[in-house]
């Protein structure tokens, strides 16, 4: 059964956030320090740094964020007012296991999410939960070197199991790792650190880094598969998904060499979801490992685990496409002259979302969920307190149109849509408040000043109407 828009009547409409980007309360109720808690603020063209522990005098925006920890009831009420029937957030690993390697969980942390999920259900809002969204316990990084150490698999699986058991009746939709494939950008210190805790050894050369990235990634896909398997045993009705950042790579020209390099880089960028969906490595990656003399520690037992823990759906974030051209033996990213870009230079490409939905559907034959999409922008509060943000609804409208075409014209099986940062929060990339995605404005600036008061932007009312009509009135 479908509705006027063509979307299923139980289509999941909501918004997405991550614990560390909005909760604040970084030391409340026994919470431990996560990798996000030691990230400095950053600025335009100044990347965020992962520091060796909390340093006096540094600005750590995630520490207080938008204090959702103490505002969640009012915030969820606002989500309900918009009509959300789902809400994607993460469980901060360090609320449950402050150091990551304990055997007994922190009850106060578990209780916070009991209360949060109960508040969601009060309004018929289904939680959609990421277990690891750039929130590795800092202790696992300083003691074990993050995911370079096989023992971290067990710590993650234990964390996952505790969450699955505790929330088996309150959460149905899960994802193991946020944007697990971003580690592809292993030369970017910030990206690889947030995804796998590979930090502190910046003297490691490119080849060593690449080898470590594949090793860490392998341990993560094994941990993910084990979690999926255990999750299904705990509650067979769980839907446990992969979560990748989907950035389609377009060839810069019709030259066969450009087309081939784009395809090869797509293979290198999406092998994580291949493994999670298929239960084995794609042949192209096995060949790549051999050719580059990469010998990740992949045991015969690991290969069985991968087969036994395949995912139920593919969740993905979509912000933009990228365009790629062959460059000697390698490739280069080039500008796409057909696309406009955001203030942060992210190309704006709604058709790319339809392309992505088609690509993912054809490759995996699994239901899909768009778990992040949106435009980071600066907002201006008018003298009367209103926030006019037509650029935000224009971006989302254009993307939702393409999403609906993918469902109606291409037959894509799509479960839901949760635009990123439905309430303003700390930007992961810049560490700043001024790159805003929300329908709800939060009064806080990049220096941490502000009342934290929440107000509805124009896009709040627009999205409310979209949800009310199940996407028919955009
Ligand atoms: C994704 C992350 C989010 C989020 C978003 C927007 O990569 O999963 O955590 O923040 O991108 O990025 P940014 O905050 O850098 O604009």
C-alpha cells in the first residue's frame, strides 16, 4: 500500500543526531571521556585536533554541546510537534562503559537511554540507534591504540550486547558504526581518528597508515558482524543495518580511463558495506590487498563470522557527489562545473541522491534508509526572533523529490528519511555551532555563548507539512 506521494504509509520521517554532538554533560552520571571529548573546536580552514587528553584552556565544544542531556524532554516534544515518527541518535559508548574495557556497565548511563527512549515512545517516535558514532572511549585509544588492536572487537561486542539486551523492547532499528567507510580518507588525521581511534602516531607514513586503516576496518567489520548475529539472537525482530557515507564518484569525462578510475574508487570506497551486506570481501579488494602487499590479519574464523552477521538494511548519509579524473597512476578529485556548492564547498546534487539509491538497491538488494542528508548553513535571527531559512527547505525539497522518484519510478525499497542535525548541534567537521542544519535553532555561538533557547525556524513548519502529507506536499 502506498499513499499519494508513493511512499509507504508507515514511512519513517524524522531527524538524525549523534550523542556527542548534542548531549553535552560529558562527565555526568559516571560518563567516561570519549574521543569526541578531546577534540578541539577547529575553525574555517583550521581542522579539529584530537588532543592527548583534555588540556587546560582549550575549547572543547562537545563537552557542553546543546545540553540535550538536560533538555531532551522539551526537544523531543518539538520533534513530535513536527510530526516525527522516528528519531536517529547514538548511544554514547562512554555513558555505558566509561573506559570501554570494563565488564559491568554504568547503570546511570543505561538509565538515561531508558528515559530517552520512553520519552520518544510517549509520542510514537521510534528510536533509530547508532552504536558507535565517532564516540570511541578515549581509554581504548590511549591504552590499545583504538581499532588497531583486535581486543577492541570484544569490547565493542560486549557494549552492543548490553545495549541490545537492555533496549530489546524499546529499540527496533539499529546501526553498528556510523560512516564506517570514511576511513577511506586515511590521510586525513581527523577522519581516521574519529572512525577508528587511529591517532597519536602521525609519523607513520602513507603505506603504514593504509595498512593500519585496513586492519582497523577489518576488526570493525568483524565486530559489526558479531554484533548483528548476537542482536538477532536477542531479538529476531531487530533490524540491524550498515551505515556508510555515500558519495557517488562521477567520472570527470567520457574518457574510458576516467570511467574506470571512478568505478575502481567506488569499489574501494564501498567494500565496507559489501562485506556487511554480502558476508565476504569483494574480489577487487582481495586483489588489491595482494597487489599492494597488504596482509591484514583476517582469519578463517573471521570469514565465518562475516558470513553469519550480514545486515538487514543499508543506512547511508548523503550530502554530495564527487567528481574524479585519472591522474597518472592515481586519481584526482575535480570540481563538477554542473553543480553549485555550499559555503563549505560541498557540491549540491539532488539527482545524486536518486543515483545513490539506485546504486545501493542494485548492489545489495536490501531495504534502504537515508539516515543523514542536509545543508549546513549560517542562519540569521531577525529582530522579531524569527529565522527565515528558505535555502534549507529548498535543499531538502529537491532531495526529497529525487527520493520519491527513486521509489516510484525506480522501485527502490526505502524505509525512511532522517535529515541530519534536525536540531542545531556541534558540527562534526568544524566543531562549530555556526554550521547549522536544524529545523530548530539553538541559541549558542562558536565561542559557547548563548542561552541555549530553542526556536522554530521557518523550515520547521515546512517539514511539518511534508511529514503530515507523507511527502505529497513539498
Ligand atoms: C557526517 C556525520 C555527522 C555529521 C555530518 C555533517 O559525516 O555522520 O556526524 O556531523 O556528517 O558534517 P559536518 O558536521 O561536518 O557538517
